[in-house]
């Protein structure tokens, strides 16, 4: 195809377009959970913010860093057993996204993407607790990082991607108030 008919979208923006087909698009944030975390955001008119523009970049960043790469400690350390097994220790130092020993200085895509889910699987032996712990990590992120920064710009959140597809029952149970589509409030 001619160059004028081809383009690319960031994963979060691509999922944003799909989510907008199913819900009002104004002031929507989309998290695409896969290997990492894609992020897309719309303005009050429902237009996707262009992450490559100065305004879009500032609007979709945490402390000047794109959300997916922003530092985020998370709560995963509370999952660790008192004696960390060799298997878990090897996992924690394994390279991710070109970074050796990534859990020493964790970031959003590491903690909240597939690698965070894998860590929960190692610790909770692939039981339902794996998905619930991962969902608690997401709830912590939303409450402690995302909502304080984006509350004036976001009125709805859409979760997308392969991890959501496979773990939605656990995510829904932890993230949402029972019987509703509202985010669970602090306890």
C-alpha cells in the first residue's frame, strides 16, 4: 500500500479504538495487558491523545515518563515467602526488556504485565490466588498512582489484551464493587 494509506498505532491506542466501539469514548483510559502494559487515553470529545505530540505525551505520562515505563514498586514484595526459593530468585534477576535484574528497579510494564503475573504464578503455584494477587496489584496501582494523577481526565477505564481475556474473573472480583461496574473503593 502507498505510505499515505499505512500507519501504526501504539498497542494501548489500538485497544482504545476497539474499546470505544463498546462504550462512550470521552475521557476513557485503556490498559492493554500483555507482555507489558499499553496505555491509551481520550480527551473530553473522545479523540485519542497522540502520544507522539507534546500535549499527548504530557497527558499520558507519569512524572514525564510514558506510563508503561514509569517507576512502580507495587506490592509484589509482600507476596514473597520468608525464604525466597532459588527458582524465584532466578526469576527476579532474569532479563526483561533489555534490563538485567529488573525487579531491583521495577516499572509499570514489568510489575503489571505478563512478568508480574508470572511472578504471582511462581509464588502461588498457579492457583486462583495467582490471578487474585495480580488483581490486587492492579487495584493498588489504580488507587495509589493512576487515579491521583488522572482523576480529572478519566471517567471510565477499559481493560484489554490477552491477560485480561484469561484472568477477567479474578480481576473483576478484586477491581470492581460486587454486582457493579464501579471500581472498588478503599477499605
